[in-house]
C-alpha cells in the first residue's frame, strides 16, 4: 500500500523518536545531568590515568621473545636470623652453572659500572654493564647495526643509539675505535654494534655493554666464591620452572657451597621442602621489575594492583552515584511514567527509554573523561616521572577491557533505575503519590561510597605519617651536613681524594673529608650497590656487607665509635685492620669476644674497633652486619664525602661543586647532600603517596557531588513537610538537623565499616618496613572528623535554603 512502511523503517523512526525524547529529557534536568556527567567524567579520567600507569608497570620486559624462559637467578637460605633471599652472585658461578646444568640454554652475568668512553676529544660517562657472550642469546634488543654475535669478541663494545650519537654524531659507527677508561687506564675497544635506545619498560638500563672479562680485578674475582656483587640472568631450554630448577641444581649447590650448607646445618638453619639448606631459584623475567629484592630500581609487586584497585574503587563510587541519582530522579518522574503507560507504553518501552538516557549520559561522560585524561597526562608524567600516552589505550586488550567496563556501567547505572521506575503503579504514578522502593539500595550505595572514601582518607594519613617518619628518623649518621661527590670514571680516584682533601683543608667551613667505594643513599649518579662477603670464624658462618673507606670516614659521617679505635695513618698495619658495627659484633657473641681478634676476611684482618649501627641501606630493611676497611687493594673508592658547617648549606654545596670542577674539570655528576640521597631511596613511595592522595581527593569530590545531588532531590520531596513543620513552630536549626541527620548517620555507619578494613590494609603495608610507625587512634578520629565535616558541608547549604524557604511557596499546592 502507499502508506505502508517496512519494519526497518518503523524501527528507524522509533529509534529517532527515542533519541529526541532522551535528549529533551536530559536538557530538561540540566543541573542533574551535569552532575551525572561531571562525576562520571572525572572518574573515567582518573581511572584511565591509573589504568595506563598500572598497565605500563605490568608491561615491563614483555618484548623479549620466549620471555617465559628468561629469569633472574637468586639464592635462598634460612639461618636462625630468618629467611634470606638475594640476587647478588659471585663471579665464578655463572660459567660453572652453564657447564654443569644442561637445562640452561644461555647465561650471562650482569654487573653495574660507570665507564668513561672517549672518541678523540669527546668524552662521555656511560652507564655500562659488564655481560657475557650469551647476553643477546637471552635478551632481544633491536639492533641498528651489528648482530647478536657481537659479544664473541672480548674487545667489542655495544653502544646504544644515544651514546653512539654523543661520541660520533652518527649511528653508522660499527668497526670504529673508541677508548675505555678502566680504573684510570685507557684501553682500546671496537664498536661492535649499535642498539636502538632501550624501551622505557625495560628493567635493564644501560648505555653500553662490555664483556665481563674486561672488568677490573676479574682474575681475582674468579677465585672468590664468597664475594657476591652482580646479577645473573638465565634462559632455560623450556619454560621457567623454579621447583624443577632448585632440584636440578641441588647437587651443584652441595658441591660448590658445601661449607655454607654445613654451617647452616650446624648453626640451626632450616631446610626447605626439598631438604636443601642453601638453594638457587629463578625469578621469571616478567616479575623482575616488581619484586622485593634484586635490582635496586624494583618496586613492590603489589604496586600496579593497588593502582588498579584505586581505579576500580573510583569507578565504583562514580557508578554508585550515577545509580543513586537516577533512582532519586525516577521519583520525580512518576507522573511522566504513569502518562506513558496510560498512552500504551509497555514496561519494556519505558526501560529502553530510560536506559537510553543513561547510555547517552555515560557516552558523553566517557568522551569528556578521555579528553580530561589527555589534557592531564603531560602534567602527570612530569610529576610522577612516567612517559604515558593516551594512545597506549588503543590496543585490542585495553579496548576490550574499556568496552566491557563501559557497557557494564551503562547497563547497571541506567537499567536498574529504569527497571524499578517502569514497574510503578499507573494510578499512583498519575496521582504523584507512588514511592519507588529504593531507599535501602540508595542508602547502601551511599554507605559503600563513604566506606571507600574513608579507607582512602585513613590510607593517606598513614602513608603520609610513615613517609614523614622515615624522612626524619635518625639514621645513625649526619645526613644534613655531609656532601657526597661521585668521582666518576676516567680519573685516578685515589689521587682525586687526596687532591680534594688538599683543596678543602684550606676552607674554614670544611670539618672533615673522607671517601668510600659506595654511596650513602642514592646520589645524583643514580647508583646503588653493595658487596657481601662470607667467611668462617671458629666454625661459625659469618656474613657481612663490606665497604672500602678512607681514613676519617667515621668522623666525617658522624658515626659513633663504641669500642676500640678508628683507623689511624700512624698505624702502618691498619690497611690490614677492620672496624665492624654492632650487628657484625653480635655474630661473634659481642664486642668483647671479637675486639682485637683476627678474622679471615680479605686475608687476615684485625678487628680494631666497634662502630654504632647506622642505616647504610633504606629503612625497609633492618641494619645488617657491616665491615669497613681502608685497604686500597680490595676496592677502589668511588665517592668523596665532605662534612661542612651548618650555616648556608645551599651556598656551601655550590662552593664544594666549584672546587670539585676545579680539581676534576671533566666531572659529569654534581655533589649532593646525604639528606637528598636518603630521600631518593623512597621515590616510589612518594609517587605512590601522591597517587593515593590524588585518588582520595577524587573519591571525595565524586562522593560529595553525589551527596549534593541526592540531598537536593531528597529535600525537594520534603518541601511540604518542611513548610508544615515551620507552621507548627519548628526552628531553622531544628529543620537543618532533621534534613542532615540521616546523611550523617550513613557516614558514621560507613566509618564503622571502613575502620577495621583500613587498619588491616595499612598494617599489612607497614609490614614491608623494618622501621615503621604504629597505627594510632587519632588517625581514625581525624578520618571520621574529616568525613563528617565534608559530608555536612555538602548538604548544609541546601538544608539551610530549604529551612528558610517561604512557607506559602512550600504549601501552595495543599
């Protein structure tokens, strides 16, 4: 027929009509729609940034083919003092493992160093790694030139793209000669390959690679099974299986670490489930970046999951708000819904219409949220030291996650209120007296929102207090007056110390000068390292951290001497003497049992002094045994320490830097105070703290937006009640209390639920620190007070307006 239309045409007309109706309805309630969009958009923006951060952290080292077969080697034992896990290995271990363990396809040592590289008059300090020939059989870094066999030559050096450009101005440099400074001696090397600059999600960071055999002191190190100072990575012939590897290496361990095993048995150590007292294990490469030992740059394994949890909680609060506001708004649309049903609208038609409105609001919020995320990412990257891009979202995995999350939120936020509203009684709806039974659900959602917000508030208080504690805790040395200077490569380091001492001794503001092979904290050269030695004393296993220091080290750092004496230049035998800390002395049964005795550490060494314990590592770990020596044949000093007067510390640092540049014009890294160095150890905690504080702020803002709108809608339904109460003599203050008390009651219920959860979560987090605060009652009281004040402030103004409204307007329809 002429007027007949197809089903598809009718469907299109109906869809167009629904879209127009939905858009008119959104515009009709502009304020409520704006709150819907703003709250959800802020949540989407925050969740997007947190999601990108978490995905970046979880993506580390995933670009290596056969990554499931690559692992970091670590050793494990459990002496009387507790379980000990460590990824630092002795030099002879890797070659012997490769020879004895058939399941290993490739193995490489990986030792940190700073080397000066020179091409003509161009010199640059490289973050170098000494590695073995198998390095490129294990790891896959893209080559610009050269190939994977480059490390078969002992004199070949691998450069990254940036380092090649620094030295030559080009990357076409394979076969060209450079000079490498090894402990003050220049050695010729050949550029064997150039790599593209490393991906930002690589746990391995370097500018150059050089064969391990070129490492200074290599031949001596190959005889020292008790000196661990580098990492070892392996590639297995099959997927990494830690349990199988531990069993496979048991005979190897019993052969080469027999003395360690015997001492553990004798001294009350515990065996593992395989009956091993000392064992080797594999940490899969995918977990290296997020582990609690191993490389100094590693983060806690919980970090990305906490980010995802905060992201999810923020989205939950925003979605709860959306549902709450939609449910509350449905009450005001009773007559509209009744009219639709009278005109033939089915329950399904109404559900579709209301869900479509919610879907449009969610879609707008999604677009606005992504725009906000795009705009804030540059500032987030600058503050948190990331390189995230909004385009990182656009891969199949992330898009699927986002699409599923968006659909779930849209359906729940729109469908649930729509379904409840559509089931109302027609007659009661038209009279405007039908009440949608949503109060319990709305109250529950409001409570859950504030449970999350209060947990985040308590977490913020605890984290801030802990960071303040570790920032100000006495560490056993003077960190405010002592400056550390990285000497760097390419110079005679012992000579640099003497020249700086001579220059600084003329300055009245300098108290002491000394040196050591390791820094305290993390200086501006970014280096963290440690050396561990083991030996036997009177049939007992002794393990100690070891430092090579210069004379006056204790005085310079302000470390207390508890017994014996300090190193003294007038004693020629002091190069064969050591000073130990209290923890080290405890292994011998106390200071009186070891002072003046000889120990078999780097040859025969006499213990001449006992120093107080000081935190030479970060506060996540207890103070460990430490031995210091002035023997120049053990290690070369790497850092100069200068103790200065307390006046004008900033200007003094500039003066020290100027003198250092005069003594060493080629110096690349500036000096820094130990206070700065120790603060650098907790950079990941500060980043984490900023994220939690930001997440807490966003959660509170979104919760308050929802509470504001919910209070507005609730008060609007009680306008006549307020008018009647005023006629009957109620005061403005009593009406404000009446309108506020239900919301405050919900916040108090939320606090009672949140407090034990927050205590459990934060107490577990604090366990990662050896030195930590106690969770105090005032932290919970402060959180409760903040939550109540914020909630009351949100609803008080609306309650005040309603209480002061004209009575005639309130009762006009009665």
